[in-house]
C-alpha cells in the first residue's frame, strides 16, 4: 500500500489497481450501507420470520420518502432468505414474500385484488400437496 492510500481500507485500495473506467463503474455500483436504524429493522424482520405459525401472524409495513432505502432493505432481506427446498419436508419454501405498493389509490386497489388472487392460489397449491387434504 502506498503512503497516499494508507488511510483506506483493503477493499478501497484494491480499486487503485483498476482502470479509470473500472473504478468509475465500482463507484457507481449499488452497495449495502448498514446503520443503526436499518439494523433494528432487519432484527424486527428476523423476529417476524422466526415467529411460530399462529392464526394471526405479525407483519410489518415499511414506508418512507423516496430514496430512503426501502427497496434496498427489502432486496437485502429477500437475498438473505431466498426460496428453496426444506431439507426435512422436501417441500418448496418461500420464506419472504415482498411487495412494493404505490401511493396511488387506484393502483393500491388493483394490487390488493391481485394479492388476494395470489394468496388463493398459494392456499390451493398447499392444500393439494398435503396428504388427506380436502379438495
């Protein structure tokens, strides 16, 4: 590390060996920046995800002004908890279902209608995959 870059961390000093175009691309790329409020939100999301199944499951609505990081938070949580197959039951599992809602009332109504349809499809699929399930 040169004396002029001694203050930088390892990831930053690695960029110094790249071409100017590669450094610009790296600077413009999205990156996760953690801070106390987002860490608290992730903890709450983890608690909700780990909650045992009950009739009234807890949920959370995350809202805020544009550009505050809501979408990145959602993407990080979805990436941290991807769909897969449960090793014990061998059933497909989607631990996180994330939805983005618009603030326009007519779009919200349309989205809720689509969500209701999606939930019905999921319930039917689960019922048909369960042994001795009524159809």
